[in-house]
């Protein structure tokens, strides 16, 4: 399928979706604390979506049972919120969430520290988030898709981290997942040419150890094969003639 180009009016709608999503993320962030469960975060997110009058993008997606993905420590993505998963001092929890507003999707993720975390894990979070922004800076008219990938990969591998191969970013619009797929690894100067009106979910998933992941028996939870901690940061970004426009700020 071709990469769909959005009009300025559509991008404006996606920005409204992204702003609502950010409010959900802010509410979740303030609920992250030692002793909270990942189901507590799910309830906060669901309540905020209700209050804002927006729809969850994940609930029911291929049968996914929640509005949030909450992935703790070695869980990379798609952790399912649970009453039994208690956050403890030194954990990290990756919160991934999407909403739909007037038919337009937005998608964003952030890895939160729980209490005081180790300097090593704190650096993983810092570098992963910085690599997201390095990728975003390459989301410009006339560039190539894998310039984004390369920027993420080179920054993270320079620190010895593993760039997850099995999951990728994606185009987004009236569907959560549109073309193109956007790997977090690739060669500079390669891939489709970037045009104004493309909207991408850029989402580095970075492991402190090897890039390998495995999926649990629940069919969803992806965790690092070597048990190392993983981080995930994501924004929905529009490519415009004035440069990258982050819709989920
Ligand atoms: N946020 C994920 C992505 O970027 C989608 C979550 S899968 C779901 O592709 F099932 F939880 F919705
Ligand atoms: Co995504």
C-alpha cells in the first residue's frame, strides 16, 4: 500500500487527537508510584479518556484487552495491565497508549521511572528518549525514511544497547497502523522519500542488552530474551514543509 498523504486539515485533527492523548499520558504519569499496580494506571487512563470524551485505540485491537500497554522492566512492549503487577522502587514502566478522536488516531509511549532507579537504567531512558528526538529531527521533506531509522540506531548502538528488530514504528492516520513500516535500524539515504503530509509513529524500543525478544504465552507480552531492561518512547509526528510537527506533545 502507498504511504497516505494527509491534508493540513487532517493533520490539525490528528493534533487534536494527540493533545487528548497527552492529557491521558499526563494523568497516568502522575499515578506512577511505588505500590501502584499496572491496573491502577489502566483505570486512570480509561477514566481520563471518558472525561475527555475520546475513544481508546488499543482496546479490542486484535483482541487486546486494555486501553494501555504497561511493560515493566524486561518487558519491551504489549504488557497487559494487571491487578497483580505491583510497581516497586527501581522499576521502570513503559506506558503505551493511543486514542481516536473524530476518526483520527494518535499513538505515544513513554518509559517512567518508579521511585529511584539505578544510574544505568536512568541512562537507558535518557538515551532512548534522545534517540526518538534524533529520529524526529530526520522527519523532514526530501529526506529518506531510513534516515530516521539510522539516527535512532546509531545513537543507541553507540552506547552498546540492543535495538529491537521484531517491532517497528508505522504510518498512522485513520488507522493505527498504516504504511510505511518504520524500523529503528537502517541505512542512511535509503527508503521512501519523505513528503509533506506523511504522519509517522516513531518509536524506538531499546534493550540494555541484546536486541532479541520473546513473546509470553499470553500472546502479547514481549520481553527481552536475556532479561535486560528495555525502554520505549514514541511520538506521532507529521512531516510538514516547516519541519517535523510532534502531534503528541
Ligand atoms: N502502540 C502499539 C503500536 O505502536 C500498538 C499497541 S498494540 C495493541 O503499534 F494491541 F495494544 F493495541
Ligand atoms: Co505505535
